[in-house]
C-alpha cells in the first residue's frame, strides 16, 4: 500500500471540510494523528456563538462505491447523516476497470449544527480510500484497522451484490449490518437470491424495504381493528400496481415484489407450483393457497409520470365470502400522499391521507442505522420473492 | 392494546403497538393547552400512524362554535405552534375527525348532548365505544365534570373509558384527598391518568435506562459511596402572565410536590421487578414513603422559602414578583424553596437530598447531582489542588445529558491533579429531536400504559410531605422579597446546606 497523493481534489473531499494531508508513510497511527489534528483545529475555531464542539461517535459507517463520480453525493449523505448518527465514515472507492493504482487516502473532519437546538456542533470523521485495478481488493485490509473499537460497523454497499467477490466477502465479514438498495438493481432476481445467501452471514437492510414502511404500516393499521382482522383470512385477490423501473423497465418493480412477498409470508400463503399468468407483458398473476382458499396476486405495471420509477402505486386486498371487504392503499397522482380506505360490504370506514415524502438517502439510511438485529420479517419476504421468481422463470 | 401477535402484518414494523380506536374528549378545548400541546401532539401521532384512522376528537367548551369554526381555530394553532410545516391534505383528513360540543361543565344537559354526539361518532367513525376524557380545565371543574360524566352514564361504555387529569391535583393534602374521592366515586384508579408532563420528557425516562440498564452505577448507588444528592430546578422566567394563577400556588405546589418529587423517586427507587406500570410505580411510591416527614414545628430547620425582588436576568432588568401583573402587591407566595430531605431506609440512610427550585434565578437548569464521598485514603497529599469529590450529574434541561467529574493528572513532572468533566450530551450523540412529552403521554394513555402517570399514592405522599411546610409558612407573613432576581435565591438557602459542611453546586 503506497502513501497519500499530494493533490486534493474537491470531488474527493467534502467541500468546506477541514482536511489535512497525510505523509507518505501511511499507517493507522498517521491517519489517527491527522484526525486528532483536525479535531484540535476545529475546536480552536469554535466561537461562543457556535456553541461547544463535541466529538461523539455512535458507529462505524463504511461505504463502498464502484466509481469516484459518486463521491460528491456520498459526502452530502454523510454530512446529513451526522446529525442523527455521529460516526467515523470510511468511504471506499474501488474502480476495478481502471488502470492499477495503489490506495490513496484522504482524511477530513467536519461539523454540523445539531438540529434541535443548533447550539452544538456534531462532528464526523471521514476517511476516503481510493483504489484502482488490482489494488481494489486491498481496500478491506486498509479500512479494517481504521474502524473504531467497540462500535457497530455498518456497510452501505452501493454496487451490485457480488457474493463471490473477494472484497465484498471481506467487508461483509467485518460488518454488523449490510445496507443495499434493490431499487438500483439491474437484475432484481439475482439480487434477491444473493440476499438470501447473505442472510446466513450478516444482518441485511434494503433501503427499498425501508421506503415501504409507510405502506406496510398503513396496511397493518387496517387489521388492528378486531372486526376487520377476519378479512385477512378471506383475502382472495391482491392487486399491486407499480411504475416501471428505470434500469429494468420490463421487469417487475422490487417494491411490488417485496410487498407481495411480505403479504404472502406474513399470511402464511403457499405459492402454487404453477407458472404465473402473463398478460400483455404488463401484468403478472401469481397463485397462492391457504388451505382450500386460492389467492391471486396481480402485479401490474402502470404509467404515472408524477411518480418516481419503480415505486409502488397501489395495494388493494379483496376479501370475499362472509367477510367481504376491500382494503385499499393508494398513492395520489402527484405521488405526494397515501390515501387509505376500507369498504366492508356497502359500508365505507374512515380512511386517512398521509404525506408520503420522498425521503432523502440520509433519512432512509438513518432509519436503518438504528437497528442492529436481523429483520426476520424482511428475510421471510425476500425468501418468498425468490420462490416467486423461480416459479416465474420455470 | 393491539400487538403483533394479534395482527400478523404488524410484526417487524417500527411501531409494534398502536392505539386502539377511540374518541378523545377534551374539556376546556378552547384553552391554551389544547391549541399549544394537545392538537399538535394528536396531529403528529396521526401522521405517524400511531393512532388509527378510527379515531375522533370531541372538543368541549362554553363558547358557541361550530365544528368548522373550531377546526379552523385548530388549523391556525397548528400553523403557530407545530414544529414543522403542516401538510394540508393530511390536515384536511385529520380535521374530519374533530367535532365540537358546546356546553357549560356544570350543566347536565351538556353531558346529554355529549353522549348523543359520542354515539353518532362511534357509528360513523367506528371508535368502538372507547373513550379518553381529558380534563384541560381549571382544577375546580375536575370534580364536577367527573360527577356529571358519572350521572350521564358516560363513565361506562361498551369499550374502555379513561380519564386524564392535568395538574394541579389539589392545593394541599385535604383538597387533593377530596378531589381524589370525587374522581374515585366515578372512575377506578386504573382509569385515572394524572398527567405530569415532566415524566414524558425523554431524559426523565432515560433515568430508568441509566440506572437499570447499566450495571456499573448500581453498586455505587447507596449510602456507602454517596455523600449527598442535589436536585436543582431553576428557571430564569418569572410568572409569564400567569400571575393571578401562580399567586395562589407558589413553587412548592407548582414544582416540588409533583415534578421534583417524581424525578427524586426515580433516583431513589429500588430496581423494579419488571418495567410494568405497577412494578415501577410500586417502587417509586415505596421510595417516597421512606422520605422522613418534616414536622411543622421544625420546618425552619429543613426548608427555606423566598420571593424575588427586582434584579437583572440574562442581561435584562426585571420587576419583582409583587410588581408582576395579577400578583397581590402584598403577596407572601414563595417563588423559591430550598429543602433538605432524608430517607429512612437502608439504601439512603444519612444521605441528605438538597432540593432548590425557583423562578427568576441566574440560569435555567434542571439537574440531579449525585456527589460521591471522598476517597477513603489520601494518597496525593503533595498536589497543589484540593481533592474534590466525584460528581455524577444528570441534566434534564437544557443540554440533556450526563456528566461525570473525576480527577486526572496534569501532564508534566509534578503530580498535579485537575478535575475534569466527562460529558455525554444527548444532542451530540442523538441529533434527532425527541417526541414532545404530550405525544408520548397521550399515546401511553391510549395504550393503557400508566407507567409515566402519577398514581394516587405518589400524589398523596407528595402532599403529605409538603403540607407541613405550607402550613408552617402560612403565618407569620414573611419578609419578602428576600432575593434579587438573577441570583441563586435567598441567603438562608446557602445556610441550609453550608451548616452541614456542604455547598450548592456552582451552576
């Protein structure tokens, strides 16, 4: 591993961050020493108006990027994240396709005013490691000694899931929780299968699952009412509408698959071993069984320019028989709100309208950084999605 | 309470508990509390989906208003008091659950109209007969409202019924017992939720976590290692336009009997067997039963009172208490009290607790300081700085957090010790804003979790402890004002602790 490059590129470093150059003989002690200098410099500049500057670290936050061009966005995300999760961030850039170049390291520390009172300076340390070509695999061994002892380690992996990849395996081994985003996937089927494989190794979060929290809560709320809960045992049809994905417009949106997998796994439905029905390439209909009851799950791609690509648009559960009812959660046309409604027979129950803000990446991550344990409900949903995709492919 | 076991879709969600369908009936709904705290809290709970769609608010007050007029007022209040911009579509959806019933609290016809309205709402909004009655009125109405609710058969329902009572709960032991008897004749203790918004504060709840999730403190938490405890509840503000109210109350009734004693009980309690409301409140009540009562004729030995005169606070000249609007110019109401309490139990025997609470003091701070005994043997006799005791400070406001003070060697050849603070601040470790106390408490009541509400035995014990003080201070008239605004209270307060060879912390 070679020393630090002399030049500072604003793309590589967070704008306005305090940064110091590291000498050629790079080692852990050198990085720590540079960070300590940055803290001292920052502390020296704190004025009465700015309040105290505090160094708090609640976690190690590792990020892997496949391209240096994504650094600027990552800096912004980490800066926003600091207000709720002060951390040491280790950002690794691994450009495998580029000519070999040994690891370069850049160190910075920066502070943000704390949100509630604005009188504290919440500070974060960021170490950027950039490697190219054959040196990419060395990133894990360069990052590991820089992890702060005794703090949980999160890895935000911003590349495709490459379970056979050496670097990925090494990083996952050092991680308490792996965070990915299936919305970015070019091959959702492979991605979900890879997730199932990874469940044996680490706790795993999918930001796309986090985006569905409001949807899942809205649907769960229907069945908190004891009388309506009977409707769950009479569901015969589920309609899931979604917008086309950006990278894989012909495929089913991972959000729709996850909600379908979640419903089927939570309600203990068994996937029928028959190929799903395909209608005009826009609708896919799966069949499930619960005892003698048959349930159809319809995944329909709809066009709606007001809604982001790959997003869920509507979930409707239809119960038949004695407990005939319809439970409907839908996104408004401009994508800004969720509307819920229940009809039991001819009676319409009170619904509500909830803001559905597009959460920033930092807000989504923040929610996942609060959890260390495995999310068994998510894991069950993904396993069901993998089953559905297998049946679909057969 | 709805739990994931009952609803398979709730498992794994961020909030595994949500309130059951219900109606919250607010008495005194045109008052300040409703618009500043209750409606913003309920709106936020609704937007977070912590209360169900099958929910309604019935606002009750004397003014003649339509549903629409009351909703419009609450919309304006949200714009004024909510922390973030109000989502208009979300508000419109929420506003549809708000209804207004006009009436005089002393008129039985009001309750008949209320009953009819609740029956209609139950049908329309599927609220299933579950009720929370929130008494946000002047305290003199608490008893009459409860009685009328009973007379109108509104204290019973096909669902559950709960009653939330704001403070003050009585003005002395006798009036508190009378009020409790009035409420208890209609509602059972399990139905009564006495709100103390201090208990809804995140840092107060953190006291339980701090004490009982960390094994390192508990072995030190006793008379063997602790020299004394100081509780400071200092405000820089005066009576803020509430002079007429405050003049009948004073700091002992307003702060000591409820907020301060609640916090003290969390410091002094034994570990509960579980975190159930009963177990936690049993231990709190047991701790307060161990507080030695101060006999009326010895109050002067254990307590000091004060009232602020003119002075300077935060760089501004301020008027004395007796010059505040609404205050009697000859008022003998105390705006400051310092008290020394002792516990008669194994854990705390001979460990005094010094409490000071007051208005127009030098600095706004609420904290509990646990001062440890000195090291048993003095090794560092050559050091130029005196040895100081270790202090553990739990700050409730502002800058919520915990500080541990300990000695460290100054770098250099000489053995010099400096006393340093190791600081944990909530704001620096968790930058997110905690929920408002009222959000937490309203939700807890709807979930039937009374842990953070004051049980009658705690309220009664609080009055038992302060009533001798109030009686002793009733006569003769004190020589007020006896402290300048912007100071730390009257001289006598310093004497109270200094005669034990101790000092108030410099804050």
